[in-house]
């Protein structure tokens, strides 16, 4: 596999406990090799006609692009938000040993 075969998917959750629960599920199912939980984020957005600001936790999910459909389905099924954020960001370069590990942990 080359770097272009991988993605970093981004999602947000309301608190670290929710983030840990989702990441653990995704790792257990081998949908991601790693989920990095970044607490302390603040999101400002419009929802149902009102501008809101909420504390959130950003989660970075590392996986091969081939796992995207299964990852998307799992996040949709288990994410607590009505409309969860889930974005796939392409990997353009990466340490080969790390990408090999991501591949082995998600197969």
C-alpha cells in the first residue's frame, strides 16, 4: 500500500468518555488502527436556526481508505450526535513503517 491508500478521518464528540467509547469500539472492530483523542476544542456552528458554541473533543481516526464504508457505517450507528461530523482527509505521505502498522491492525 502507498500513502494515498490511507485516510485520517475526523469526528467530534461531546466529551472524552464518549470519544474513548467510540474509539475503543472502532479499534476492537479493526476499523481503525488508532484514534487520537484531542479534548479542549470549541465548536461554533449554526443548528436549527441558532448559532451555538459547544465544548467538544476532536478525534482523529487512522485507517486505510478501503475501510471507509465500514467505518462510516459504524460511526453512523454508534455516534451520539443526530448529525455526526465525519470527514475523510487523504494521506499524501507517511512513514512507511507506520502505514504498514495501520494496514496490519485493520486487516
